[in-house]
C-alpha cells in the first residue's frame, strides 16, 4: 500500500487528496500550515469568489483542465448540496475601450464564440441592440459559485471518510515531507500543492512564482446574478465582478489583479472603488437611489493568487531522493481547473507508483 504525502490544503491539495483517496490502497497524509477555517494572507483558497469563468486559450493545457473540471463541479451541485456549490446565472460584458493589461489574461472570457460555449449550460450572446454603447459584446450562461469555507471543509470531510489523515505542519524542505507520513514510514511520493509557498520551499524554490493580489468586499446584498466586465477605468490592474456564494456565504465584490504586490491588508480606498464600480455596473445591488451606504458589509479581504511565469506546474521529478509530483501556480483559476489538474496529478502519481502510465 503506497504512502502518499500531500503538501498544502488549499483547493488544489484537497482536490488532489480527494481523487487519490478514491483508491483504497493509497494511504494519504495531508500536511499543511493552514487548514480550512483559517484566514491568512498565505492561504489563498478561502479568499476566492469562487466561480467557473474559463480563461484558458483553446488548445492549451489550461483549457483542457478547465474543460475537465466543469463536469465534476456540475455533479457536485446536483448530488452534494452540502458542499456549498450552486448554479448561478452569469453575465459577462466586454468593453470597447478596454485598456487594462489585466483584462488580457481573461480575453477568452469575452470572445463572441468561446470554446466553453459548448460546455456550460444556456450560453448565448446578448444582442447588440440591448447593450450599452460602451460595450462591444456580451454573453450569459449558467456558471457555479462556491462558498469556499463550506466547500473546502466538504473536501476535507470526503477525504476523512476515505481514511485520509490531516496534520498541521510547517515543512521547510521538500525532503522533510517524505518523513511526515502518519504511519511513520517514508512516503513513496510527495505531491507538492503549496502554491506561492513553492517560491521558498527548500528543494523547489521556484523563482517563477509571484503574487497576484486580489481584494474583495463581501456583502449581504444579493444582486440576483453573477456579473463581470473585462476591465475598468480606475486603473490597469483593477477589475469589477460580483458573485453570490452558495449556502448563505454572501456576495463577493471585486476586485484587483495587482502583480508582485504582497500587501496583506485591504486598502480602504480601493474598497470604496470596488463598491462604487459594482453598483454602477449592477444598480439593483442596492435599493433605488442608494450608493455604497446601501451595501451591508460582512468583511473586507485580500488574498494572493499564486501566479507563475510559464503557467501551472503539473509534473513529476526526483528531488533529493524523493519522488515529487508538483501541482501549483494556478493564479486566479484554481477552483475552475481543480479537477482537471488533479486528474493529471493522479495519473503522474500512478506512473511513479507503477500503477499505470502517466498519460500527459
């Protein structure tokens, strides 16, 4: 029976543990500094919206991972209401005057004929005569929105039921992870899902990693839909979007995409701009005539997306005598690519263990 250690308990680590735990022969230990329920700038997953808005370009691994994740999220909505994921109508608007570098990362979202139109339900382009003159094109479709604290805890529960063991721990070098298995025996393989932590993790030290800071305001107001535009007039790294989390999780208003910014504290001026943009885009968010004083605020938050030059790292290698499979660097699409990436990781782990061939 193979011993597997998974480093990291964000959405990537937990989804990987969930899929690996479906094989009863795997003995899995998840080791992490932060666990669901924690709110820390180092722990990205709780701060996410999170939703399904594909951004991968056609023919890329990114696109494949997102395409392969939708069926899993759809099944969770339909069969596991306790997971905190629900369907939500999504409206995306592409502005004519788009000038933000950040929007370029999301260009696939605002194509008139995107690949994901055949994946998500109810996709249709909104007729141009129904759009504001500032909008080039727009579409709507059924997406999902995830109550991240509930969902991460649900993943933990699924893993526990399958026999996975969870341990708090700070691992400073990848070789130490091999000795963190709950059986006391060395791990046959370590799965590295440490996100930005891989920038300083001994044996890995990936200098391609950098933060993409996001900031949100979570409110009790319900806009009745998920809405976003391709950019804003407030700056090259500012965004506008809103989504209502399942199971009473509130509505997340965002945001920004501040590359190489490590600031853990919410900026109050940015928070005001976020709220004003949200109301301007979707006035029904508040009662008629109200401005931001009409928003019932739950909390302000900031998180660091784990961006990586060259994209996500999903690959196997031998490090200091330890078989390692990496799964990190997902930027802002960790949830919507989680199952696609984790399935590739499972294939790599099985290849390392001799259970099958890695088909990547």
